């Protein structure tokens, strides 16, 4: 064995910014390009927002302005402003900040003194300005390095702090801020801080009734089985109702932080609902029947919260505070007393809630026999077929590294050739492949029986491990990978219908994606371009000065494994399937998959325009009405 020198020269000391830039995942979770709601660029924005929110919670400033344009973020609050003598230190020295004073920030979100330092270190440009009692000071940085610092100058501006930053594009490659993600993030701040005005690119976000507004905006009255129950107490607020959808839908928060992965507070809330309902009606209902189709929200405030990761998406705290009760007891007692009282006072709501539970119980028992047979078939199929080429690490593996779990994905393909190419090109550690046989069933408006009766759907839900909800989901990203032709688009639509109909939580929690693959390969003897549109193809041909070989990929099976490796690794292009707050799933499915062909025909005829060139460079005429109807058919 070769000897390796181990001397003082081998010992390295990194300063704060070098360490953050070398290991950004330790501070902001995953990086990403902005295509997912939890990508790093949104965490940077959140870290700055948290400071402004804390000022509001402490009673300073009733408005925050957020501008995001051309990759630059600017956030201006009207709080007290950073003390001018500490402006530079607060954004460039680890373990420096006012939140270590527990009296000033007793129930703050950011308690580790790292947030804005991470934003600073991971930004090409970072600027902080503090305005305090008629004076202001500005400091500018580049990748954490101080580039300029002003003296304290007189100003007429109102007190507060202004932070602007541009994420480092060498770390967040090809990043793009999606306004819908930011708006959703900001709405959560508004719901949890009733009375606060958030001005996002000129649009005002405001909530008067907190979590009641949250559930009201996430649903429509006709979808609910009874009016939303809204209860508030000291350091706790809940909202609750039942809908008609499959699965459970929860929104949970701690000290204003959206805990997308739940934690001890959400577990206690779900348990408390079950116990309270059982006690109120004096019946030992199955927990699954009480929780089925539930739509709920909970917000708690605790002292010195402990999260299971730096990005604070899952609460690990066991107690409300150093001297307080356990978090479980705190939540259980509040729900037990207040929800029970509410149901006694609102008997019609109680009857509607019980009716929904009984319906869920009946539906569950109806499919129990079918479910047993389907599970047996699934086990047998897993032993004898090759539909699933699994990976080694899974999203629900508690022992695996968090970053590796986040990288787990499954490609849902159609046909042996496409699945074969991806299988050969994939990373076997984190990427799995599921192969469909032909077109899936159009399951619109069907009951969940069809999931167990249809072999493809049954095997797919077992591959994902979502039969009883997405808590056991085996892959962070579920990627639909179909051909870019009419048949491929149809398969994509049928799969979207399946997930939205029976597993909407998978979409709502940002686990579903569409794989974008190149349509063309343009190359000469030295250079190759992969193009995702006609425009990119034209640009590539121009770069090669017209001396190019152009290949049109008609299907995924035509792309070689060596080429696929580029498209499903670091350069992967994914389009997230995103539902905005006012999206009505039943309305969407009814329009696209229901029996309303005339309306769809009218839409196609009135909106379809073709602007392609034929092989001779002549314009192709727009489709006639008859041709548009033929496409719909």
C-alpha cells in the first residue's frame, strides 16, 4: 500500500464563505435550477424574507416589498433596520445576529445565524442597505467578498432593511425564478401573518383570516362537505374540512415556516383529529376513514424549534419550549377541547363530517376484496416481469443521505425500446424505470376500484408505493417520459389524469414532472447540437453555416443510450406539473377528459395556428376547420 504524507500542509482551514460555497447543500438543501418549489434559489429568497417577517411579528412594519426581475431579487421591509454598525457583520459573519437574544426573537424561524450569510456567499452580487432613525448604510458583496461599504449617511427614507441579490449562476446552473412558485411561497407568509401586506412585483397579497383564507383559496365551496372549521389559540391555529378527493391534504407551519415534510406537530394534529372525532361520536372509526379526503392546516409557534434539516422542512421538536409541555400534548389538548366544542355547537357540520366518514368506510370495504387480489397479482408480477428496473436508494429510506434521497427519480416510459435506452443510460443508484404496456386506461370519473382492477395502474401504484398515500413514496421525482408525438402526448395526458384523479397529493407536493427530450440532432463532423424546438434547430443550422446533418427524433427509442445519458443526468430538462392555488382539478379533468368534445373542438378551431416551414422553405397554411376537427377526433 502506497504511503501518503500527512503533515501540517494537509490541514486546511476554510473561511465562512468558502465553506458555504464548497458545501452549499449543508446550508440550503439541494441546488436545482428553479424548476422545483424547493430548489435552492427559493431557499435564498426565503432566508431573506424570514428576517423581514420576524420584524413584522415583533410589531415593526406592516408591509414588505418583493421584486424579482431578470434573475435579481430585491426585498424591502419597514422594520427597525439592522443597527448601522453591524450591517456588514450581520451578513458576513457566521453566528452573528439579533436572534441569539431569545427575548427579542423568542419564536423566530431563523435561529442559527446562517441564513443571509448563505445568500451572500452564494450570490454573484449581494447588496444590503439598512435605514435607521434618519441614517442609512450600504454594503455590497460579490460571492461573499466585500466590494464596497459606505459610511452612515443622512436619509429621509423610512426605517427598514433592503436586500438585493443575484444567485451565482455557476452554482445554480441555468436557473430561472418561476413567479408562480414565489407567489405561492409569499401567500403562505400572508396567511400566517394576517394583516401583513406583501407587494410582489406590484401585486398585493393580503390575508385577513389566516388559515381560513388558505383553505378557502385552495378549494371551492362546492367541493367541500361542510364549511371550513377555523380555530385559533395562543401559539396555535388550525383549519379543517373534508372534500371529495382521494387522499389527505395538509398544510403545516412552524413559526411561519412551511414544513412541507410535516413533523411532530403535524403527526400530533392528525392523531388529535382521529381521537377527537372518535370520542365525539362514541364510535371507534378506522383512522383511514376519518382522515380520507381531509383538507387541513396547522400553524404553531414554539421556542427554539429543532428542524431535521437546514432547510427547515420537517419539525423535530418534542416540546413547545424549554419549560413547556410536549408538542404532542399541546396540540392534542387544543384540538380535543376546541374541535369537540365546535362540533357540539354546530350539529349540522358534525352530521356532514360523520356522513363523509361513513362514506369512506363503505368505499374502503367495497374494494377490500379486489385490493387483496390486486396485491397478490402485484407481488407475483414483481417477481416475474421486468416492468420496474429499480434503483438502489429510495426517497423513503430513512438511513440514506438526504441529498441522495432528493435525487431519486423514476421514469415512466412506454415501450421496450424507450425504457431500454433509459435503463442503459440511467444512474442505477438513484434512477428507476417503469415500462408501460400500450396506452393506459382513461380513468376519468372512475372510482378507485379501477386502480386495483387495471393491472398497469395497480403495478404502477405499487412501484411508487403510494397505495395508502404518499408518505411512503419511493422516489422524489416521478417523471413522465413519452414520445414528443400525438401518441406520446395522449399517454402523457392519460397518466396525468390517473395521478390527478387518485393521487392529487403527488402533484400538489411537487413530485410529478414531464421529461423534455430533444426533437432534433444537428451536427457536422466536429460539433453536435441537440435542439428542443424548431427555433433552436434553426439557430444550430446557422451556427454550422448550413453544412449540417439534421436528425428528427421521432421517439425516445431512437435516441441511443450514450445520448440519453446527457439528457437524464446533469443536463436533464424537467417541466414540473404545477397546480396554482385556484386550480380546480375536477374542472380540468372534465374539460380535457370528459364527454365535451364540441367544446374542445371549438377551442382547437379558434386557437390552433401552425407556423412551420416545409422542406422547401414554403409556408405551411393554417389548418382548416375540417382538419382541426379530425385532430380532435
